[in-house]
C-alpha cells in the first residue's frame, strides 16, 4: 500500500492506495501554527482500520513553501544536508543559498 499526504494552505489531504485503487481518504484543516497537528489528524483518520505495516511508501507534497514565498513571509532558516546512500553533498548547488558556514563531519 502507498500513503500520500498533501499539505495545502487550507486543507491537508491523505490517501491510501492499494494496488491501483484508492481505498481510503481523509481531509483535515491545515494547522498553520503547527503543521504536525493537521498532518497527525489526517494520518489518524486515513489509517483508521488499516495495518500500517503494509505501507510500502509514503509521499509528502506541499504548497506551504510556495505560498510562503509568494506571500513574502519567508524567514531565514538553517539548511542541514545529511548525506546517505545515493546522495552526495557535492551534487547540491549550495550557491543558490546564502551560505553562512559549511561544517563537514565524518561518522
């Protein structure tokens, strides 16, 4: 089964797909002051009665970032890049960001 979440400016939608069929959906208000509340409510609703161990993939999409930029409400944030299998930090164009400091750590 697949689990999809879409966090929009007004609603947070969740869907479960089994095979090629939509088997459950949920729509909850987006809680802008704490996005995890709305996400949690949508997840609780859509997963009710389903065995979460059958979820093979979770996909999250959002327009929250786009809306923030369009509304010019963005704030300075930190960007942390943790590399793993298949991802090399050298592949990321850090020059699209204002780089304050790069810290390299070997684990």
